[in-house]
């Protein structure tokens, strides 16, 4: 049967295990063989026992577990020619030329690069005597399907990344917990949430947790935002609200592109609101850990199944992202998804926030 490799790469996210399990079981059910590449792209680069077959039972009991049982890593070496060549050598050595990659935009960009460079890399390996010509000829191309695993929800080609829903639940739990202590002391809490350059977690947590204000990278506040924020919170306090919460995305910026930190917002509110001042809580990696939500179990299961089906076909084409659009499984060419994400990033860097928002809306369908 055909052999399908599966790896998780970049920052872990809850639900990656459900995806891996579905890839493994779909492959085996189709008569193929599933292989794990442990520790993400770093495992492909290092070889040496990190590429191992997976049986049906190897992915039992992982559905409810957070993180990734395959291990993951951030791997700068994979971005070099030597790293790519080593990865190609180890994959071919294990008979793998079909891959499902679960990771963020960086990991998926790497996947497309490896796919594009594959024939050249194999030629180089043959020329260097590190690979036999018949083995290279037996693996003329690499088929790749990507699943977006990241709590940040910052990738085009899907409306929801694997893990974002669970992270939101984690943030909501924290907000609920902070409310009781905030209300007791009539304090304002500034809560910093993850998301890198994407404000999804901050914005949705603000809506779901009933925050009084939120700062996100996509909508940098106008000059004088400090006064506006203080005015609003003062008015809320005067109206009798005892528990005030301000959410700051870790990537929040002002219109000049300068970072707005939670510490800065906390200091501002302590100075200007009076009373017992404010407290800053940086939620950090608890947002990324722990058991996946129900959504982050069934959604990656459907996507993992679809991704395995994609690479089990023999069609030679660019890598695809298998994601969710309009509550349906949707397949997008990876180069297209990357171009969409780049458009958002470039517009943001130019300070063209209106364009950035439109680009994000177009690529994320939201
Ligand atoms: O991309 C996921 C993420 O958790 C971001 O939200 C955060 O900025 C980053 O990873 C943290 O990276 P690390 O785990 O390497 O500290």
C-alpha cells in the first residue's frame, strides 16, 4: 500500500492529536501505511529513528489529550538548503512521498517549499551518492496536504484553525475567574492574550467574556485612545460596574505601529482610575495547553480524514490547505492561502489597516 507520513510542527495546539488520529486511521482503512515523523520538521531533518510506522492502536486514547503526541518543534534549520536536503533524504529513505503536515503558516510554507524543491533535492542527493537513482526515480514528486494547527486563527484557507476554539474556552474560564476578584475589590483587570499578530482570540474573548474594552492589532486605536479608555471605564464605574476587564492582544499596536503592552495599559489605568488601581494578568501558555474542546476534536477529525484522502490521490499539484469554510471542509491551494496571508501582513506593515481588514475578511470569510 501507499505510505503516508504525518507530522505536527511549530507551536502545539489542542486538537492536533485528533487530526493525527484521523490521518492514521483513514490511511490504514484505505489499505495504506501510516508513518509518524516525530518532533515536526526537526524530526525529518534529523532522521535517526524519528520516522516510525504507526498502527491503528497507536492513536488510541489520544483524542482527548492536549498538545501533540508526535512531538513538535520550531526548526530554523529546515529553512536552509541543507535542512531541506536532509529532510528529503530521510523521508525518501523511509519510503515517504505523501505527507500531511499539521502546523501554522510557517510550517506550511516550509511544506510547499519542500514540495517545490523535491525533484532538485533528490537529484542533488543522487549526485552526492547519498541516494540511489532507482530510489529517487520511485519518488518523483511529493504530495502534501496541510492542516492549520495554531491557537491564533491567523491563517487563510480556513475560518478556524485547530486549537483556537479551545484557547478561547481557556481564556473565557480565566475571565470568569478574574471577575469575582475584580468585583470584590472594584478593580480593573487588564488581561493579555496570545495570538501573535492576529486579534482573533482577543476580540472573540471580549465578545464571549463581556469585556469593557479590547485592543487588537487589526484596529489600532486613534491618537488619544488613552483618554477615551479612561473616560469610558470611569463612566462604567460611575454606573455601578464593579468588575471591569480590558483585553489586550499580545500583538496590539497603535497607528504608528508601536506596540501597546498590557503593562502600559495597566500602569495607565492605575494612575488615572484611582481606587485600588488595576492588575495585569498575562495568560500565557495556559491558553495553549490542556484538553481540546469538543469542536477541536470533531473538526480536526473531519479535516484529518479529508487531508489523508487528498494525499492518497495521485494527482501532482501544489500543496493544499484543508480547512473549514461555511461550516464545510474546504480545500485551497497552499500558495493561494499564503498569498492571502501575505496580503494581510503587507497591508498591516504599510499601516493600511482598512485594506488589511478587507484582505483578512476575504481570506478568512469572516
Ligand atoms: O502561535 C502560537 C503562539 O502561542 C502565539 O500565540 C505566541 O505568540 C507564540 O506561539 C508563543 O511562542 P512560544 O511557545 O515559542 O513561546
